[in-house]
C-alpha cells in the first residue's frame, strides 16, 4: 500500500519484498517530472558559469582563488540536489505531519538573527555566520514553512471531506501562522523577503478557495501597511534610497542609482549574442556590484546576450509550467496549495530580480532562483523542487 513517506507499490507480499522495492523505485523514477528537474539543473549549471565569470577577477572576494565561487556554487547545488532527494524520499505528506516542528525551528532561527548571533551583509541584518566562510539566511526557509504551515491548516478539513472550502476561522488561523515570522523578518529589516512572503500568502489563499473578501482585504491591508511603514520610518535609509532611485533613475547616478544604471549598461551592451563568456567589459571591469548574487542576470545579458538571457527566461518558464501542471493534476488540496505557494515564490522572485536589473522593479536584494550564488537560497529552492516532485510522485494513478 502507498505510504506517507517515500513511494511504495501495492500488490506484493512480504515474500516479494525485494521485487516490490525495485518496482517502487522504477515507478518513482518514471513518475518524476523530468522537464522540471532538467530545467532546474540547467539553471544551476548556467548560474555556476555566470558566478565564475563575475568573481574570477575579484581578488577581494575570492581570496586569490579564481575558482573559489565556482566550486562553492557547484557544492551548494550538489547539497541542494541531495536535499531534494531526501525531500522526495520523506514525501510532502510526511512533512505535513512535521510542520509544527519545522515552523518552530524557523521561528527560532529568525529570532536568532535579532540577537548577537545575527550579522549584517550588504546592508541587511538577516544572516547568521556559521563559520568556515558559510552563512545562513533563515528567511529563505521561512518561505517554505509558511507554505507548508498555511497548507496544513487550510486543507485539513477540506481533504478530510468536512468542508468544501476553508471557512473564515480556518483562514484566520493560517494567516496567524504567516504573520508572526513575517513580522520578525520585517524587524531585520529584510523587505525583499517580506514582499515574497506576502505574494506567497495571497497565492496560497487563492489556491485554497478562501472567500474573495480575504484577498481584497489583504491587498488593502498591504497598501495601508506600506504607507505606515514609510511614515513610521521602519525602513533603513538604504532601502528608502533604493525606492527613490527606482522612482527617479537619474537621481544621484554615482550614488543610489549607480547599481541599476550600471546593470542596464551591462545588459544593453550584450546585444543579440553577447560579448562572450569572460569577455564582458562591465563584468571584467567590476562595474556592477554584487554581480554574483543579486545582479547575476547582468552577466548573462552582457556576455551571453539576448539569446543567453532568453534561455534563462525559457528555463524558468519551464519550471513554472511544470509546477502549474503538478498543482493542477494533484487530487488533494494540500498538494495544490503547496505547489501554488512555490509557483508564486519562484515567479515573483524571478520577476523582481530580473526586473530590478532592467529598471522596471526597485532593488530588493533577492537572488535569482537556481542561478544566483548563495547556499541558503539554493538549498531552499531545491527543497521546493523536492516538494513538487513528491506531490507528482505520490498522486493517485488513474486507470
């Protein structure tokens, strides 16, 4: 019978245990979403080349080793891929039962950032330095626990057959789970992560079938909250400057507007096919800050041109398309909600990251999924891929 962790095949007794395990493994391999997996791997591989190009000459970052960031990006990808396999083996249903533990752990981690354990990197006090050159950004894992926690609450009575859709009390409970970690992350302040979480919450509620009044109410509350945040001075000066530079690109081009101006120059200089890998003048000249993380798309635009940048967009589109298909084909609301939250996360974060390099979105310090350098973000997106694959693998087979 089908278990709640991993994947098993029915119809085999104890005396056929070895054959059953082999058949189960074969069935799981056949039911994996291979286009999703290959697209995510391709993005990570392209990202390793872009990160390498952006950092090989930056001796102040790579400690004198031009391969430093390349090896670490590949290592992060390998660890992320391994974690994805573990997530598939455990299964999204098993993780559903572990949500209270995972949620509590994520709260402890984000609270730890506000203690002396926290560190400020690139203006955001959102990290925990763990030593050996490694650091942890707990807000990346909070995105996952918000998705799983809200899905657990919203789908509980619907999947049990007690309700057709979540009632108002259930929706309120799920929002309470999301608001607490979002408020802590806002105190860091990590505005970019909070923006992603807000989009995730809206997508999760839409997928759950919650009443429209909740959606409209949250949008209105978000607008009022943004006004209040600006009026009360919650944001740091560098974050206010980023929005000012977005509203007026010509504002202080050598200061707050420098990043976006240099990013557009780099992308625009690539033309159709680019200058060639390792041959971009903006990248080699180190004119674009944080080019291995937040502005990695500028390397693709300059050195790979419209064709290479378009390939990244195509691969991201495949990831989102396959995730949408998984969300549509699952028969349980819990799986649908989890997939919808991941889709919103990937779509908005990719749009924000690429949009800020083109000047159509404010700079928010968000990595490009699978492509940007960063261990925590890489682990988080591969866990999300594991959840999507688990939803697909464990869906019932129709005759």
